[in-house]
């Protein structure tokens, strides 16, 4: 069976590990999660553990450029897609 001809340009593959670690805010800022959240947290203070939930804005221009190259469709799919349409 013959294949269908592709229309337009080719699709880029998203680096999944990058897509899971980074998000784009509504204003377009790139934010990242903190590491060290999975295990060995028994001796950590409650305040420190609470700070792990925050998302930190990425500052380095070279890192932002690299993340955008690895996850080209990050701006197309927001962190919370239902927030814009008013659904919860």
C-alpha cells in the first residue's frame, strides 16, 4: 500500500525529560522544578520540604535556548490547559 505524501514541513520530536521538568507561564517565562524531591527527605525540615514545591524561573539565556530547542512545542501546550477556558 503506498504511503500518503506529507504536506508541509516535518515534525520535531520533543525531548520528554525536558518537557516534564520545565513549564511555560502565561506571560511566557520558563520555570523549572527543584531536584531532590523523591527520597531521603526524612531528616529535612518541613520548611525546606515546603520550598520544594515552588517553580523557579530560569535565568540563563543559554539554558532557555537549549530547553526551547529540546522541547519545541512547550509554548503550544501549557501546564494547565483547562485554566484558560474557565473549566476546573
